[in-house]
C-alpha cells in the first residue's frame, strides 16, 4: 500500500493525541494530506508538526465536535478548499471519567453531552463533509469500541448507538458511493489508557483475550489504513473488531 494515498485528503478527528495522532501520522507517511480536528489546539499543533517534520502536509481545525453549528462551518471550510475528501475518520470521543458510570447514575444533561460527542458528532461531520466525500466516493470510518457489546455504562451505550448509526450512514450515503464502516478496538496500550485505568483493569481485560497480545495504537491505525485503501473497497456497513478476540463481545461479535 506504499503511497497509495498520494493526493488524497484524509480528515481525522481527535487527532491531537493517542490513536488519532498515530493514525494521522501513518496516513501522512502513505502520502495523504491530513486535515486534523481536535478540541486540543496544542495537541493539534504537535501532530501537524510531527507530520510536517517527516515531509508530509497537514492543516488543523480546533473544533468542539458536539457543536453542530461549528461542525457545519468547519465542514464548509474544508469542502470549500478540498473538492474531494477521500476519508473521514471519526476518532474523537469521551472515554474516561463519568462516562463510565452505570447508566442509572448519569444525569440527562451529561447523557446528552456524551451522546452528542460519541454518537451524533460522527453523523454531523459526515453530513457536513458529504459533498466532497460523495465526489471522491470516499469512506467514513467510525471509532466504536468493544464496550459497545456490553453497554452497561454511558460509554458503552454511546458506542452501541454509534454502531447503529454506522448501519444508517451506510444506507443513507451508499447511493452516492460513500462507504461507512467501524472499528471496535479492545483495550489498547495508549498513554491515556494507562493513565486513566488501574493496572488491575488492564490485567482483567488482558486475561479475557483469546491470545496473549498487547494492543497498540498502531494496530488500530493500520486497520484504518486498510479500510480506507483500495484493497478495502468492498467492505461496507461493517464493524471490524480489533481486540485479540476479547470475550467481552461474545461469540456473536
């Protein structure tokens, strides 16, 4: 797949750190021009600097993806500059803190925020970039989670809703040649996960994998690269699990 993304435009949300940052840098190494989106402007600047230091090209937008009007404005700016958008990678999300409380312990106000960011923002961004995605016959990649298969907390429910929206996106946008797929990562060894979750949680989830491997951000980034590539062109309306066969999703996963 060497440099098959030359002259292609890839939009990645949550690009200021973690999985989004690694994915952006990998796409750039394959020749893509990156459009980086995150609420963290300092992280965005670092990702863009990393890409440009290796000879790639990128531009950045600081954006709260839960703000519908701001999403529309950024979408118009991107489509105005780029006639073709080949990939929208909806990676941004809230994964730590109160979002992991049991569903009956979350206020309505918090619920609306979590669903806005984790579930509805990918749809709003897809709609905002729809003209350029359609012209490119592009692909929408949505970052879901193995937690969507056991939706006992706010995070799991928000990702289960995103799973359903992936089916809806594939149906709505398919007539325009746009694919919509999802990636469901397991517990990956990222700095954020290590900082937010106790070692006991890592050990428990690791023990539930069918093979004894430690997942990394690069595992997810490489999968995203494949799904966005010409080799992945026939994969649509599908959620691909990348979790070493974790038992949390059950045999039906």
